[in-house]
């Protein structure tokens, strides 16, 4: 048994959506159902389109509506109209990632010797005197070193941003084991979809609006009256047809007598209205242009129009032209570029970085939903497309950054934190293999070598020591503190206390 699909029509339904439902339905018989007044069905063009696509899909179209205007319009167009849905017809249509760096700390320490007093043994006699002398001498030496001048050098390491560059390759077939060599694997995501674009049509066509009407005269040369039924076809020599709007009886011919003598025959005549079978000004003909009768009545009757027909009217309707399809194709491709930019951002997973230079968009063929010549004010086209996007794992990227950071660190500097900021990425190539160049920046801090600094300042005046340390790039600035009368840096390291504040 053939399947029947019932499609309810909503108030805000569009002709395009309704056509799509008809085409997508699985039944061979489609019922358009509405129990209220629906604007989309009150358009002759919309009904024609529904009927056209139903026939194209090989489906029987039936309207079950209460709107009398729609019912009358559908019947005029040859669309089947029913009063209700049978009980059996119940089928309804429906940048920056953390990375592990080697940590480091700096503590304030003092440089000096710490002497441990030797244990004093108990002596008797002369040995006691020697012990007292030794103790006195030790106290004297300790006092000397205690009161010798000392200096505190507070060294503030230099901090700066270290900008470095790196170059490598990215591609689909690489392994993460090669990251430190500048070879990074790519992740490729693909999406297929379809884009629909609608534009206004620019074509115009003149079509018939009102049929021409006029009076013709049937002439009977026979001896019997003849009935001309309603719908009898008459035409011009050029083949333009008209039909009678009502039946008429054409009387037989008669003989004219004068004083009992026949003087001639008078043919029977009857006038009736005819209407052109084609709407428009094409039916406006000059007088005496209609001369042919179709069918057997032509054997005994003649026909002629003694007045011109002028009531036929045309109107302009929008149609689809070839240039409309070209414009819709350009608009679809323009919208595809904008849509692809938004879609690729959504395709990139968390923890990955998009590489816009490697995004590939493939557009299919534009398919118009209305062919050239279709009477419609709106043309819709569909464009299928495929988007491929390449993304880079941020963990892989920053592992590569870390490797390059330590390779490019200035002498005497170490990273302050475990953060590296990506300043820019440039990619040139395709998804299989591409060259990548990056710029990144990390905060670095001077590494203080106490022995090196002591050698640079030992025995120098405070001014000379400051000038000497100014040549150390790893030192930001230096402060000296100690005895007020200190003029020079001591030559002994135990008299110099170096303090390096820890970086917060």
C-alpha cells in the first residue's frame, strides 16, 4: 500500500521550508494540512512551486485546508483538494602553558671562617702557665679579627626579558620524540557541511494576467438550427484559440420573399462571448481575425468577430536568470570564508594552538534550488564544503621553547619563573610539512658568582669596586654597608659578606 505523509503547515512557514518538507517526505502521497489561514498558501506562485516539485519527485499532492481562497486557487491550478484526512492517513512528517624548569634559590650567606676553640686540658705546675699564655694569645687573636673592619655587599641581580627566536618544521607524520630537534607533530581536524544562501532575483518576465474576451458571430447556412455548446473552440488562422463561455442556438437560414417571389436567402446568425485559452495580451486580436471552428460544426457553420478584442492584460513577474545564479555563487563563497573562520576556532581542542596559515577550505559545486526561468522573487543555492584545520599541541610547543630558551640564555643568566610567552608564530607550507618560525620571551635573572665578584673588588676603593661591578651584565645594582671609616674592600674573603636578595 502506498504511503501517505501529512505535513501540517505552521503560521510562520516559508515556501522554501514547505517545499523542502515535500521533497524530503518518504510517502508517494503528500497531504498539506492547515485548519487556519496561512499566508504562504495564499500565493499562486507558492502553490505552483509546490505542485512543480511534487510532480518532479513523482508524488501526489493533496491540500486539506479550510481557507476557501486557497481551495479555489488550488483547484484552478489543478491541485487536488479534499475536505478531511482519512483515518488511515496518520503518518506525519516530521598562550601560555606551564612547563617544568629547573628551579633555583638564592639565600643570603656570609663568607668567613669559623674557628672552633680547642679543648683545654687541665694542667699542673708549669704546664698551667703555658696553658694560660696560650689562652691569652688566642683571645688576643680573636679580638683582633673581631674588630677588624668588615663590609656587606648587597648585590641585586639584573632582571630582564629575554627575547629569542627558533625555527623548525611541523607536519602530520612527525613524532613527539623529535620535538627537541625542532620537529613538531600536527593534529588535523576535518569537517564537512553545507551552506545555504538566498538572494533576490533580478530577472523579469511578462506573463498573461487576464484573458482576452469578445463577441463572435456564428453563421448557419443550413436548413436546420444548430446548437453551439459551451466550450466550443474557435481560432484564428495563426492558431490562437478561444472557447465559448455559454451555449447558443444558431437559427437556420431563411428565404426572403417579395410579393410572393423569393428574392434571396438569409443565413441564420447568433452572437456569443468567447474567451482566449491563453491569458494576456496575446488574445487581443483585430476584427475578423477569428474565422475557424474546431470540430464537426465547421461543416455547417461559419464564425467571425466583427470587433477587436482588447481586454487581455499582461503583468511582469520575477524569474531566475543565469546572472542571478552567478551572483548567488559569489555570495555563497564569500559567506563560506566568514563561516570557515568561526568554525575552525570551534574545531580546535583545548590545549591546542590553531595555525591559520594551514587551514584548508574546499568548496563544492553550487546547486541552485530553483532552475533558470522559475517564477520566484528569491533564489536559494546550496554550497557544500570541507574544512581542514591544523593545530599544535601547546605542551609540545613549550617543551620546544624550553629547549631553545636554555640554548640561547645569555652568559650569567637563568630563568626567573617557569613561564614563557609566545610573541609570534609564522608557518609556511602545507599540512604534510611546513616550516615554522617563532618568537618567544622569558624573564631571566642574573646568576651571581661570589668568588668571581670578590676577585673583582678585593683591595679596591668603594668607588673603584662599584665601577668594576658595573661591567657585570648579571648585576643590576650594588649597595655597600659596614664601618663608616671603611675606604677599601678587604683583601680577605672572610671580611666580606655578600647578600643576594631572593627573587619574589
